[in-house]
C-alpha cells in the first residue's frame, strides 16, 4: 500500500508527515501488523500487507519523474489505483506508475466514485443544484463549467466563493483569493448559474474565536472570510432540488 500525506519537502524526512501512524491504525483495524518500508529499496513481499512511507518524501514524485514512476510500478505485478481524490494530479504515484505498469486497474473506491459521478452527470433530474467547495477555482474550473451546463444553479464554498465575490466587485479583505482567475470567474458569473451568499462569517484572524456575520458589502480590509451563510434563496434551491 502506498499513499501520500501533506506537502513535505521532497528528499527530506519529516516525522510530522510520516505514514507510520496510519500504518499503526490500519493494523488496529485489521488486527494485523503491516510491515512498514521507509524507502523503495526496503520493499519486499514477505508480508501479506505492507505500507510504504509517504510518497511525497520521494524526489521526483510531484514532477511525475519517469524513472521514479518505473521504480514504483515495478513494486508489484498489478498496480491498483484507488485515490479518486488525487486522480487529477499527474504525479509519479498517481499517473506515471500507472502508465509504466504492465497491468493496472481501478480500485473499488475509484470505481464507486466514478460510477456516482457518471450518474450525477447523466442521470440527473431537473431542477438540479450542484455544490462545489475548495480553495481554488483553477483546479475546479472545468468541473464548474461542466456543472453549469447540467445544473440550474451551482452553489460554491470555500476560497472559490471569495474569488467569485471579488470578481463581482466586492471587497474581500485579506481572504484567500485567486486573482489570476478573476477573468474566468467573471465568465462563469455571466451564466447566471453561480449562486453566491449575501452574508459571510469574517474574523481578523483565522484562528480567532472572535468572528462576526456581515453582509458581503461590509467586509473590512483587515478581515478574512471564514465561512458563508446560506440565504433563504439557497436553502430553497437545495430543498427544491
């Protein structure tokens, strides 16, 4: 079993990003002690279940290095990819290794998620409301475009909402925002399908318990948007979908 965790510096071991605690918890759930390999050179098949250390410690992982991809692919006879949440990333363990494997296939979770996505985009009924969250529009742009084609309304959350609000001309203080995507956001807003909040939760510090609810026109320059308040219209949209 291989996986990644966090964003450590490649080539540097960082205990905070080690998968050893994951391996221990897996052992508790399975009532079996999986082997733990710190490097690719340590890997062998003398155990029924083994866990490799965080792949993001490997130099070349994020760059989809071909030599690293081949090395990862050579670890097993069949490469099973089951990380739906990172399927869009062209990394060595999520892309290159699949291409370099003689036999590769989707895991049960990937199959389940893909089937659910297929149903959501082809067997939908009207009215349809889609909800998209995340920090960046750039990584969700094509998804949002597709959802606008099949949805009556698209409700956004997270940093994505901040970028849309700024594209509308609202001040968002020090909130997370992708300025490079403002033009794309304006284009999506022209579809009239992006549903944005009228009120948000703001604070001067992301770790502060001192927050307030205000309208999107009352955000101060030193404040950060932490959350959004669903309007009656948004609640009605969801209830009617």
